[in-house]
C-alpha cells in the first residue's frame, strides 16, 4: 500500500495537502516624505525648489539659496523648479525653512519663478 502524506514528502504533487499555513507579516508603514511640523502658519513666502527636499534641500528665496525641509509628510516633495510656500522654523536658533505645497490662490496671481 502506498504511503499517505503530502506530495513534498514523497517527491510528488503538493495538491494532496493544500496550501501551507501562512504567517501574518508586518505591514510596512506608509513612507514619510517630510517632517511633521504642525499646522501651516498663516504667513508664507514663495520660493523655488532648487534641489530635492529629502530629507533637506535648497530653495531659492529672493535670489538667495536657503536650506529647507519638506513639511508635508503625507505627500512627496516637489521636483526642482517647482514653487513652494516657505515659513521660518519654529525653533529660534534654526536657519532651516519649512516648505509647504503652494497655495493655489497666491500663485495664481502671476508669480513666476526667478531665473
């Protein structure tokens, strides 16, 4: 009489045994694209992204390059050449700006990136 068991034990087909038991895997968290800095301040200036803002990069404000960090962790940072709104960091001794997605109404008034 033939031995009963799974196909893999006899070198045959696995169809007799069904699926192998599976283990629950941890789900990777959603990627973080920036720093959580709290609500967007009311006062912002327009800047042009000059390098990737991951984790920090440079934006151009009034023809001066300034370090900036992307402040919208749920959204990918914009590509170089894009307009962003920037605000000063909340820490008094920080020279890094926080960059946010542009406010459509502010940029619809004909603001063009500096060359």
